[in-house]
């Protein structure tokens, strides 16, 4: 990881030196001894459930983790001070492919690798001083957790929410395993290099589409009682687009094509769905998916079609992949009939058509669809304009954005549709097709049912037994959990559960008692993360998936995590919650009231091209930036010899990007904590940017955060005697001099702003407020009076409480040392300070003095002075006498609370 600068030395020679390691170790020991963060379902206090997305146990925390968890920690600590019962748990998203890959590389079971990583990362989190209730810790690879994945799977199977059907997968014939799409590189398996095949195999699907309307409504309809108003708008939009509700027309192109059995293929109809039925008169071809029955029929007699289908099998299977790959096709030689004109329409096989979406076929209207236009130009297909936008000219030479405009367009060259706008034309086409029995209006969804079967080892075993006579039979509920063997070491030769005899030993069919074998597919790891937040509420309940804890804590009040989880994880968690509701397990319909997606942590990226054409990356500490005349970084030079490159070698600057091991621009948070202390790391990530924005790593800003904490410590030591005396005494009746009143007013102005910033989770400005208050204290010259001691005592009390959620260790130590703990109680339960409105009232106010609109000085007047008194004070001011030269003003303008302008 990138080197962290050495903490600036503290020159103090006495015991007052700020030693973050000693301070933090003592604070954590104190909290551990009193089990300070254990939370119970205390109904006497308002509950608040704040949760960060559970991490994958990769082995080390990164700066993104530090930022995410510190945001959560600041929220939890401040709300606890405000009298709320706050739950902040933590767990581990422990199943998944990375553990299998690590196992193959290191030749250790995924379980051993995973548990070792969990132990290490837990230690790092504890070093950060996070207020986590570790009594609720869970790991999704524990049988006590995934037992309930299996239990709910069986309940969904009973309820018809889960069903077994075939799915198309990427199959590596050498490794004998299914590959994720990202493991297929140029059509070959990432490990074996073998040509990947598309295979249809059975799997289990959860019917998330049954909940599509409800899932959509909560992100689009403010009138919905479950509307997610506390979510960022862009996340709601991402969910809306993924669910993808479309209103259009589903209709058929009739045909007489017969299969091998002599019966018409597909009942003699090729069905498509379109949102642009107004363009139906512009159809020049139909395209079907490579797996479509018409494509397979054509392949029997046309070798070029069979070859193209084989080529498509090596391509992607997701919509995202198909959107970016080159659009290719082949004619089948088959034709279908246009349902309104009776014209023959040629059928093509297209690599961009997915069998799993709609009916696996699309109508091609090149004049009004950009993808169809490119396809038609490539293969010389007809392009007929059937929609015109007033004032615009159509040409088939090149695509123009207006050709797809359905808002302004009207039908042309379309017979009886001519002159109709989009909506009227769609309605009329639907009527015409319905009259022929060939189509109807229909709503379709982009959302597809969730296939949860994974042909991998390290995951939740699917609780199914395969009997030679009775087929797939659910495991009886009393036999759960089906425990995953933890001794397997994947070797790339397929799922090791196939060959693990202990996994299948003694298994019998629940129906007939005959010898049988277990299902070796495991569940998608999104299953694990779809409900873990509910299990935190009842972590030790071995009788039920959830219980009274979930009824108390859910819905979650604040969820915090990366924008990369804005679609699938959140969508599946919302679906899983609704299923649990329908099965009477919980009462809530939406799991997360509020959502914060924190910004990424960025750092500078330096690289150079190697002689072989590859890219070599350099750590920021290895190079010296080169700047242009304006101070902008335009390149870099190597500081010292490295791997045969001499010092001074020119290095390219790629700007800033997300911290990554692969680009040598990460920063090890543990190194940061070891050198500066956790409080400095926490303060830096909170102060550098608002939580939802990206944060750029800045070494000088880290040093600045450390210097600020040293200033806080030093100030407390300097005033320790005064503060200890004040906390042990009742000085509330002590009279205050004017300077003390002014400091107290500044204190409560800062407190009012900081309290507001906490409410809106703008933690960077919370830190700014703390810095402002320390500056005011540093600038104040106290005397030995009780009044000054009382104001200093109050100000430091507010400073420590405001800073505590960001820097709990230092503030805890000072709170104890200065006597606040003895007087008020533990800092973590100290009441949040209230703004004293009386302190904000000024005896005097300062007004700007102008002469003929120009700034000439200032005057001070009593806060309640009327216009006449203000005028008199202004006229008597030495500055006024000087700049008016003693002449009486023609006019005096008073702007209350702001200024006085003398017009001469």
C-alpha cells in the first residue's frame, strides 16, 4: 500500500504529550470492560437502527471501509447522546467466488481463508474504535445463519414463489463448471482457456416479478405509503429503470412454418412486444434469439445459421453485455406475415436478442430505432419512414436523434394511421390487431425472475434431495440445516460437492426412503445479503428466522453503503422483505427508511508504458509530481532507482481514481492508524468531503487533522487546572464580564450550526465547527475569575461532545481527565448540549457605517436601540465627523441590524 507520512513529532517532554496509541488503547479497554456497546430492546427509549452494508472478508480494510463505518459511527454516537437506543451491528458477507479462487491459489479450504480474514478485519475495526455491538456479529457462511436461507427457500417453494426451471448458463467443458459472465473472456474460460458453451440446465428461480408493481411504486409514487422519500433520487431512478415497466402492444406475425412433427412452430405465430406500435407499418424484418424455435428450425437446413448460433453461444448472456457488443445477424430464409398489410417479412437471427426477455423476438423498424437502423445499414435491409417530426427532413443516409422522437412525431406512409400522434396510433393499432385476434395492449417488465442456483461450492447448499424415482424432493424442515462441508479445496475440476461422498452419505429420499443424493448447486450470495440486517435483530434465536427483535428494530432507520449496490442488492433485499411479510414473519414492507450512498475514496494514479506495451503503476510516494505554470500536475519523475529504471525517469500522470491495489494508489488504513492513531484517520475521512461526495486522499490534510487533535489536547492540558476546578464546583451563578459573554455567544452559535449539521449528516462541517470553536478558545485570554472558569468549562464541554462522535478516543480521555465524567457521567451517554438562546442575545450590536454609500467605519449601539438612537450614535461617531467634514447629512438611511448610511 502507499506509504503514509510519519506523524509529526510532539516535542512535549512531560506527561501531557498527546500519545494516540496509549490514549486509544486505554479508551478501548475502558469500553470493553463495561461492554459499552451492547444493545437491548429498551422500549423506554426511541429506537434507531443504523447499519453499514456488511463487508466481504477480503483480508484487509480499505479506506472506503474506514469512511463508511466512521459515517455510521458518528451517527450512532451522536444519536445515543440525544437519548436514543441505537443499534449498530456488524457481520460478514462470507460466501462467494473470491474465496474459491483464493483456495485454488493458496491450496487451502475457502473456510480457513475466510475465517482468518474475518479475524483480521474484526481486529482492524476494533482498532478504529467503532461502537459496534459485537454480540450480534454473524457470518453468512455459518450454518446457524444459512439454515434460515434454506428454511425460507422451502417456504417459498411451498408458496409457489420459488420454482424449478431451466436456465441458460456459461459452461466450461474443461473445468466442468458454470462460469459467471465476467469469467468469460473472448468466449473462453478465464482459467482453462476452453471455448465456453451455452447450456440449458435446471435451476431454481424466485418470482420477484410477482412483486414488480409494488417494488416500482415505492420508488416512483410519492402517494405510496411505503414511498422511499429518504433515498437519493438517483438510486430511486436506478431501481425504476432496472424494474423497467413498459406499456405497449404484444402481437403476432402469423406464419405457416411447421416443425419436425408437422405442427406449426409456436402455434403458427411469432410474437413480439413493442412500445412503438405506431411504427408497425415500417417493419422490414424480424429478429429472433439464437435459441428461438424458428432459429433452431432454420439451422437444420442452413449450415450458416447453425454456425452463427454456435458463435452466439460463445457470447454474453446478459442484457448489459449485449448492449455493448457488435450487433450481428444472419438471415434464416424464413418469412412471416405482417399482421396488418399481409406482406412477407424476413426473419433473421440476431445476437442482440435475448430468449429470456419477452418472447425472444423483436420487430425491426430501422427508420425509427437506432439499433435497427445500424443493423439494416450493415445488411442492406429496407428503411421506410413511417413517422415524421414537423420541420425535420428524414434521410436514410445516417441516423439522427429526431427519428426516434415519439413525443412530436405523427404517422406518415401508414395508411389509416396517417396524421395520428404516438398515443392515438398505438391505440388504433391495438384495436386493429385485437379485431384480428393477433394482439393486445400489454404491460411488460425489464425485471426478470431471480435465478439463485449457482454451480459453485462455497455457498448455501440448496436443500433438495434427488431421488431416482421421485426426482427433486425438498429436504424435510426438521433436517435443516444442510451443512456445507468446510474441508473442500476447489481445484478447477468442477464443483467438489459432486465428489464429496460425506456430503451425500446416508441421504435417502424423504418420499420413498431410497438411497439418494443431495443437490450440489448452492445459492446466489445475494440471498445471504438480502436479509442479514433482520438477523442482526435476533442473532441468537435458534427457533425462528426472526422474532421480537425484528419487530422492535425494523424497518432500519439509516442504511449506509456504496452506490455500486444501488440496484441488485437493494432490489433483492426489498423483495426478500416483502416475501417475509407475506409469510407473516415481519410487519414491514420496506426494509430501509433512509439510504446514504457514500462517495468513493480517490488517490493519484501514476504509470508508464513498458517496452512490451503493458502498463506499470507506481505508488504516489515513489514519484515527484511535475506541475505546469498554473500548478496543475502534468506528469511525474521517479524519485529513486526502481526495477532498472533510474531516478528521474518520466512517469505519466493519469489523474485521480478510486483507490485500487492493481493501480498502486491505495492507502493502508492500518498503517495510517499505527502512525497517527484511529482518531486522525477518522477525522480526515470526515473532514475532507461531505459523506455523499468523493474524497481525494491528501497527505497534508492527514497531517492537518493530526495537528488539530494535538491542539485540542494541548489546550486541554494548558487549562486543565481551571477546568478541573470548574467541573468540581457550581459556578453557574458567577457573573460574566463582557468578553466572557461574547465567547459564550460564539460557543452557542457554533453549537447551533453543529447540531444542524449532525441532523443532515454533513459531518465535514461538523468538524469545521469544532475547529472554529477551538480557534475562539485559543484567542480568548481568561482571567482567574469564576465567570471565566465557568465559560471555559462550558465551552470545552461542548467542544468535546461535538468532536466525540468523530474522535471518540481523545475526547473520552479528556472528558475523564478534566472531571466531566465525574460531574456529568460517561461521555458516550452524556446528554447532547442544548443551545442557550439567551446566550445568543447581544447587549450591543455592531453596524457598518457608510458615508454616501462608501464604507467608512463601524459603530456599536445597544441591541434594542431605536432609529433615532442609531442616527444619533452615527452622527457622533469620529469616523462620521471626519468623512462628512462636519456637514449635516441630507438623509440618514438605517438598515436594522446591518448598516447606517449618511447621505451628505
